[in-house]
C-alpha cells in the first residue's frame, strides 16, 4: 500500500486551507509540510494496525497483520488452519463482549505477565508461524476455548480434609 498518495492529499488539503489565510499562512503551511509528513505516516500506520487488529479479532483463529516492507505497509492475511493440517477446527469465533451493552466484536487490551522463558517460547512460536505475538496468543486462547475437555468445574472445591472428594454444583 502506497502511503504517498494519502500523505500527498493531506499536504494538498493543508495548502488549500492555508491559501484562504493569505501569504503568511501559505508560507507557514509550506514550513509545516515536512514535519507533518512523518507524523501523518505514523498516524496512518497506527490506524492500519488498529484496523488489522480488529479484523484479526473477527477472523480468529485467522489473522491480518500489517508489515512494513521498504517503508510501505502491506497486509499479510493468514487463514485459519484447516482440519487436514491438524490445527484447530475452524469455526465462527464468538463476538467478544464485556457487558450487556458492549459492541459485538469489540476488543479490549489485557496486560499479560509471562515468565521470561514462556515469553521467549511464545515469541519463537509466533515467528515460526509468521504472525505477531498478539495474533499467536489470540489464536491460542481461541483454540483452547473451542476444544471440549475434561476441565474441572472452576466452582468445584476439593474437600480440605484431603479425602479427595470434590464438592460443588453440577450443571
């Protein structure tokens, strides 16, 4: 994706706006053009990255990443693994919601503290799959939640007397 066209249009719009203010405003706009170039590119890259994150949340376990190549962003789309590849079974990811009035598909930021060795293993696995650590973690969580398992009921408690009995509610 070529950002030059978009940044150039921003410069053109600035020049048009400055022309209405006279010669002094036009000269100021010309001096501000160079510093605004880098700032505009960073803002555009941030918007593209945020959009890719939102799309990835909807595609999980598939993903869309933004990568820079030669200073130009490009989108990398990773489809969800198919059943034949031995990966998790693809299914429609449920919309993430945090409350009754949350938007479907909304994302939230979570701080995750990992031991250094686990962090290194996560980074290695993400690099091996050619995706960001965030995308890899979203896929891992999605796959873990989709797999039915023999997980104990989190509300069940082991009898403190050490008898091995489990108490709690059954659904």
